C-alpha cells in the first residue's frame, strides 16, 4: 500500500530532505508503528526489545521516491496479513485484532496520531510509552511554520501535524495514572513460554490474562 508524507511551510521543503532528518523521520515512524502494533497485540507498547525477524518484516516501510510540491516522500508497506502469521493478539480487543490483517505500519501510525488529536477519542490504543514516541516526532519539524501531512491518497483521513499539536500529546500523557503495584492471591492456570502468556485465577474473580515482558 502507498502513502505520502508532505513537508511544507519552510524554504527547505523544496523536493529534497537532509539525510539526518530522513534518518530521524524513519526512526520515529518505526518506533510509533512498533508501539502501536504492540498495543493491539499485547495491550502495551512498553516491550522495546530488539525486533525479531518477523516483526522487522512486518514493520518494514520503504521509501519509493521524492517529489516536489514542497517535499513529498512516497512510501510503501505491506498489510499485516502478508507479514504476520500465527501471532496471538490482545484477548481484550478482539475487534481490533480482526482489523489488523488489513492494516499496515503506516496506517497504525496515522491511527495513533488521529486518536491523539481527536478530543472525542477514547485513547484506549494509547499508553504513556506510545504517547512519548508521538511527542518525539516533533524533532522532525524545523520550526513552527512547518506542517507535516500523512496521507493514504484518499483511503484514510489525512493527518496534518504542526508543532503546537504536540502539547496536546503531553497533556494526554500527564492524565494517564502511574502504574501501581498490587498483590493478587490465586493460582496460575496456564503459563505458555512460546507466547509469554499467563492465565491467572484469582479468588472470587474472573480469570486474568497478561503477557510477560
């Protein structure tokens, strides 16, 4: 699937991009896509270990070219149905997992920014770690006059970002409660090494599922 990133608003947006900015852009695109994918599969974006061969393939985004009209980067990436197989998803968000095969790394990036920008969004697919990655994306901007647009050529709602938008991401992060340590009494029903999955039966409560990291 094909996507465009358009940088506009400064004299430097002239159909070219410095290699150091391109490297920075590529790193944050990868980090956001990885965190968004983990949110859907594990319920957290905090697992920041090295990519496996499968995840590296699934998160691959290729630059197909540049064009003028400001600076437009043409990207492509494959849907997850072609790159992920036999992967257990987040048990609490089956409806989200059902959509995942038709999504791509870039569509998850766009969805994450859309959730963060939309005051009406529940934000259930955002956590502190992913919001920090979204905030880090502001380093791509040269100044407050610059805009960055993400688009799928009409298939998805276009995202337009400015530096001032990143203040909202920080506000959302600050509202998320800090993790708390709790003690749960019960028994372990299942421990799967292959999926790092634990099923726990607490006393007088429904089963709990989580993934080790």
